[in-house]
C-alpha cells in the first residue's frame, strides 16, 4: 500500500475533527492551507546546495512557532505537515502561539561542523525578513540543537544590528536559553505519563518501557523515567537498539553512545572487552529498530521520526500505553488498530508539547529580560501539561473519543475561535 504523506495524515485527522465540530467547508479550507511558504536554495562555503524552508501555517493565536529540522526527508510536504501540527500543539497546551516549521533537506551525518554552521547562517540570511520575536520564532527539531540556535541567533542579530534573543528558542543558557529547555520535551511527556498511570492505579516500579530514538527526547525520557523507578528494557538509535529484560541504566548507554558513536557499537565494544561492564549496561541483546516497536513491554515511546507505526506492524505491538514523543510516529490506520486493541495512545500534540511550552517560557524571559529558576520552569510546565491533559481526558470521556481526537478537536476549536474573533472567517 502506498504510504500516506504526513500532510495527508494531518488532513485526515483535521476532517475528522471538522465533522465533530460541524465546521463549514470554507473554514476547513482555511485550516488546510498554510498562510505562507518560504522556500529557497542555500549554499555552504564548500559549494554544497540545499533546499531550505519555513512554512508559516497559522498565526491566529499568536506568532508562528516551531522548530527547524535538518534531515534528508525534510521536504516541503513534511515541513508543511509539521507546521500545521505546531499550530495544533500550541493550541492543545493553550499557549499564545501559532504554528510554523522550518527545514533544510540535508544529511547532517555527512556534513562537518563548519558546513553545519554555514547552513545555519545561510538559512537565517534567507529567512531573516520573516522571523522575529513577535513574528515567527524558530527552535530546534530533529538534528538541530542549542549550538545551531546560537549560530542562528548570531546571524540574525548581525543582520538586525541589535540584541533580539527572543527570535529563536532552545538557545544555550549563556545566550538567553531557559532552564529546563533541554529536557523539556521528555519532561512534559513524563508529567503526563505519571499522571496517567496514577489514574489507572499503576506504579512506575511495575512498568517496563521501550524507547525508540535516543536523541534529545528519547534519551531524556529514558533517563527521567529511570529516575522515577520505571524499568527501561529497550532503547535504540538510528543504527539499531539493545534489549535487556532486567532493565538498563540510560546514563551508561548515553556514555557508551558518546564514546563509540551508536548504542549498538557501544554494546559491541563491551562484548569485545573494550569497556568494562560498569561503564555500560547489564547484558543486553541486539535488536533492530523494527523489533523494538513490537517488544513485550508496558509502555512504548516512539521518540524518533514519523510514520514508524503503521497498518503493517500495529497489530504486533504488545505495549498497553504508547507515549508519542516524536512528531507523527503513528499513521491514522495504526491509530485505529490501537483503539480497537484498547491500547492507550497519548498523542504527540500533547505528549511532546513540553518542548514548545518551555520555548514559550524562554521567549517570555527573553522579552522581559528576567530569568526564572529551574523550579519555576518545572512548576509552570507541570501546571500547563496537566491542565491540558485533564481538559483532554474530560473531553474524551464526554464525547467517547480517543485522546488524539479529543486533543485535536479542542485545539481546532481554539484556533477557529481566534480566527472568528479576528474576523478571518
Ligand atoms: N521542535 C519541537 C516541536 O516539534 C519544539 C518546537 C519549539 O520549541 O518551538 O515541538
């Protein structure tokens, strides 16, 4: 079967929400169409050329907000879908921001540090007229990080000739980043998960977790959950994963990956006797990135890329809870299968919204030029995440719909209300 694009998936769930909300065709058309698409070719000093994008989807509730992805699959269709999802996500957690997304279609693993910096600066040179603290605020996403945000801030401020740290979030703390931003995506998801397992009468010690993806979201999720007593039995990165039913310490895996390049290379190094047992996990087995999704566990956390759980493998998933830390890891078909099989899916637009929520805090701190402590950030993040979750649970019970449908309907309702109040529809 032909795989649907992320944007087609967005349209499907949008039309589902539109039916529940009884929206007119004219309104649906507006919600399907991005406000602006900026698309350029950028070049590194070594002469490599790449497509660069910024899609500004909807700003009815506030300035456009959303990350910039450096990835070979970051084409206009993908960036458009992710921009739409950012508008939904900001509305789900009810922060005063709209939705946008950026991308550069490139393979970061084949680029050196200088080329990465060139790409970052070139992206800003093209997009500078369209971004700004009151206009559109980018942030990190797949294969972009605080260092890249630092280059981008520098380039933007050079162009504008003044200090404007609120143009971009996810910055290093030294450049106006917020406490807690690094782990925020995972932390927000953990707040929801802890609340959910309490509601169903379970304890962390009794639950096993598999995490696909060991980047910013996946690593922090594994680490925070481990500190709460959950048993982390499987983790993977883009090269593959490892599994140990006795549980593993994510810090050791992180150190092994740092030293040897990938999780599996670290395990291989241990098997070859290159590192001592203490510096890595117990005695895990190798598993593939496909196997990790089907492993016997209680909680599955897809924290890498979109479209990994589909009609082809959804029936094989054994977890009873899926926490979507990646953007769009489930296709709508897979979602239907999980609903039928009574698997609870905590949807991406809620589960990973902690990242953009702390980005919002970062923007607020930059604008007021007054900074909060880690405790203040955590308190506010927890409050926003749990309020959103409680609204969504209430709605899903009242309307007898899944958490994803409830989240989308609430978000679309909020966006439509803002558009109505502006007289746009
Ligand atoms: N890239 C993250 C996301 O998809 C964060 C976006 C932001 O902080 O603006 O939610």
